[in-house]
C-alpha cells in the first residue's frame, strides 16, 4: 500500500502545527466560533448534537494493520471506545474533545494518516472497489489512479473553495463496486480495442435533494490525461457552479442546466489548453506510484473447496456463501467481516474489535484491510485453507454474521442520534428492522436486497440507491420516514421511487414486512427484490402497504410469507 513521501510528511506536519495554534486561539477566545468553523472543517472536525465529531480519511478504503490499531487507540483514549466506518470508506469518532484534537491528528500522522479534506467545499476522499487488486473480474487495479488523484487534489490551490463538496469514485472491474454513477465524477478503468488503458468518464452524478445518475462525457480517456481532464471538469464547475444556493450548487445541477452536450463541449474546450501540460501523466510517474501496489508474496496454492471437512456445519456454509469474494490468485479468497450484527449500529466497531481485526490482518491477510462503502471490513488475501480458522475467530468477536448483501446488511448513517443536520433518527430504525428480521434462514430465502437508511435529505446512507430506501423527514416537528423501492447501485444503477406518504418510526418494521410479502408473492424464481420492484413498478407494493392501517410493532411470523 502507499507510503507517505517527504511531501506528505511535510504538509501533514505543517497542517497539524497550524491547527494546534488555531485550537489554542479558539480556546482562549482569540478566535470566535464563527471564525473557527471554517478552520476546523478543513481538518475534518464537525460540531454535532452532543459533541465534536472527527472524520479521518482512509484513502480509497485501504488500511494497514498499524493504522487500524491506531483507530482502536484513538477510540479508547479520546472517544467512548468505538468508531463508525462510513459510506466514503472513512472513519468517524463522535465524542472527541476539542482541546485533544491536535493530539489525535499528531498520533494519526505517526501512522501516515490525516483528516485533511474530509469536510468542506473541496475534493473529498476518493473511493474505490474494496476488492481492488484481488477481484476475479478486475480489468486494471484502480488504486494507483486513486493515489494519483489524492496527491493531485490535496491542497490544490484552485479547488479549495468549490461551490460545494466534490466526490470522486474509481472502478477497475467488470462489476461496479464503487457506485460510480452517483458521484460527481465516476471513473471506470477500461481497455480500448487496441488494448490501451483509459477511462470511461462520467460526471454529474449524486444523491441528496436532487438524485441524478451521472452521464458519460467521454467514452475513452487515455490514462495519461486522468489529471488534465479531471482538472478541465473542475474548472468548468468551479467557474459556473452556483454559489447563491447550496442546494443547487453540486455539479449535477450545472450539468443538468447546461445539458450533457454543452457541458462536454465546455470541458473539451478547457481541456484543449491543459492536455499537454505538466500534469500529463508519464509512464515513469505511473510506474513510481504503481510500485506501492504490487501483489503481496502469495504462495503457490491449489484451489480448494473451503467447506471440505466441515460439510455439516451450516453456519460455516452460510458464511462461505455470503461473506466470500472470488480471488484472482488461486488458493486465496477475499473475506468480508460483517459490522452488521443485530443489536449493533451498522458500521460501528469497538476498539477491541478494531485491534482484533488488525491481528487478523497480520495473521491471515498480509497486514492489510479494506473499508467498504457498505460499512464493512475486508481481508483481501486469505488462504482458502485457513478460512475455517478465520471464521471461528471472527465469530467469537461478533464479526462473522453471514449476512453480506442480505436484509440486515444495512447501510445507515448516524442520523439524529448524532448529526445536527438530520431530520430523524436512523439507528433505531435499523435496530428495529434488524431485530424483526433476525432469522438468518429467512434472510437467505429473501436473498440479495439492499436496505439503506438516511436521517436526512443529504443521503449519507445512500437511500436513493437502495432496493428499499428509507429517508427520515420532519413532519410538523415529528420524525417520519419516507420509503422508496427499486433503487440500485452498480452496473445497473437506478434511483428508487417513493411509494407514498411517510410512516412513523414504530410502523417501519411492518412496512418492510409488507413490502417483502409482495416480493415473495410476485417474484420469479431466483429474481432479486430490486428486479421484481423494477419489473412491477411501485403500484402493487403501494397498494399492499397502504391497504389496511399499520399497527405499530405488529409482529408477524415467517409463515406470513408462505
């Protein structure tokens, strides 16, 4: 994985010193809160409902075991013993004290981490496929390109005060596991007919108040021009993006207003003056950065049946079925450690679990971990012969729930329990649904389904692209929940459609129950929920959900689906 060079060390060290002085001046009232707000946001520090929250960057979701141990240390020393992994592959600590934040950043720097550009109207953390480098369907490893984007965008003087925050995702495989269609820029690494490497370049995607799927503005961009073309897009957005209304300030609004053709024309015109400048990537630079992402020292191993010798162990079989990803290297598998055990807020991990995951990475996976945008953790390089031992250890620490891709593998933002922007709580809704449908046999029968929950229209929980999406809304000062169905991420990305009026918190488990009843009744064999919803439209689901009054917490057994 990438290691800091002299420039990284210098800018992080200088930023910490600068920020430490700013905090001291705030604590002594030399800086007012209004003056301090933009300074702390530049360092990933938010003020939430009850305390400060610090968001730490995990570039393209890649972590070393020492970095994960540092998270555990921070959780114990500076927080309340846990951290929250986010949909941008970062981590948040929700209970930090202002006067201690410079020390936290200094400790992070000792393991080559920071919180720069995790907030504010700038280019945020670039996200990517958590299986990058090992996926069986990978075309090109996207991580070197992600790292080049990180280096280019960090403290870029032209783009530190954009109209609004800006998010980039990069995918290098046949299947999109980075949700590129709902990003301001979404890149797919491809090869053209001549075998040359380049990108399909999308722009203008995003969720939030106006969910829009990105548009392809270039079918093939040679890799040498990754930075110059991205800069051209950024310049057009920076110049013409709206600054008078933050709700209409994202690039998706500009692209929609101009139209894809005119937006592309302006980008191409800007690029004409940039395409051969000093930011054009060379093979030498590509080789330099790619050297940080060479494969680990794999053994020559045969492909095995991971279940061999444990055929009667149903729990292990379920885990193999749901929590493994095929690996390009024979004899290895990528393993997803679930942070979605019933009773635990989605994406949360205790300090003990973080230390334990770091230990697992050292013993089973070359000391490396990945954060997924679905808020789980990946061990990317596990020998198949050691899967049973790994499963036993992970199970003992609450990290082996066999639910990846199932109903309780929910994406969920912290919501109104923490976030000052939220209209409603998210975590209690996730907990109630998880408890209602905790039967794993039932979940496996229902099959792949993405249930995403956001506490407000900012869509940090990606509700727009959930098979079932739940959005917290304010209704006369009370917390209510709007439900959509048919959303999807990946190659067939789609925005879900709202089924009707909102529901109270206590009604939500029954609402999900009724949606599933329609699905089970109407599905074709092996058809996923999202496919059934898109085939039928919202009408049959809406009719059944609203047919009779919903009694709060009206528990229904699984025989209701027979």
